[in-house]
C-alpha cells in the first residue's frame, strides 16, 4: 500500500511539472512574466525561442509583421499555445518574441478564449 501511495504522489508531481506554461498561467501579464523568467531580455533570440518551445509553445521562424493590437511592423518570432477549458472552450496564448539584432528585445502577449 505504501508503494502504491508513493507511486501516486510521484506521478502527480511529475504530471504537474511536465505541464506547459499555458496549463499553469491564467492571463497575459502572468504569461509575460513567466516567459521573461525563461528568457530574459537580451537572450539570443534562437535560444529564447527554444526555451519557449520547451515550455509547450509552437514557434515560427522570425519574420516581419504586425502583432495583435499594434500597427507597427516588427521583426519577431510568433509563438502560440492552447489549453482546453472544458469540453467546448480553449484558452489561446500568442507571443511575439521581438527581435533586435538577434536578441530578445521585448515580449508581447495576447490571450483569449476560443469556442465554436
């Protein structure tokens, strides 16, 4: 019985640790803080992208575009992650890892609920 309880506790701990950022964070400000903790400003952009991907995001190669809520054209790596919130609702996080001379210069975050 002890072994079974210890195994259940270990499994729960491993499951909690392996969840991505989108599973643990509720809003854009908190997500920005978590991303900056993973990849502080000034981090090589390719390394920042790898770290964010390791936290459960899918990222695209950097390119020039506008990001949600801005009319400015920026060079950034676009990253996104989702988490289910019930049977019919999903929370989506979108990141812009803004590039300046190959370094992370800014992190922009949007989030919203997606439902059919």
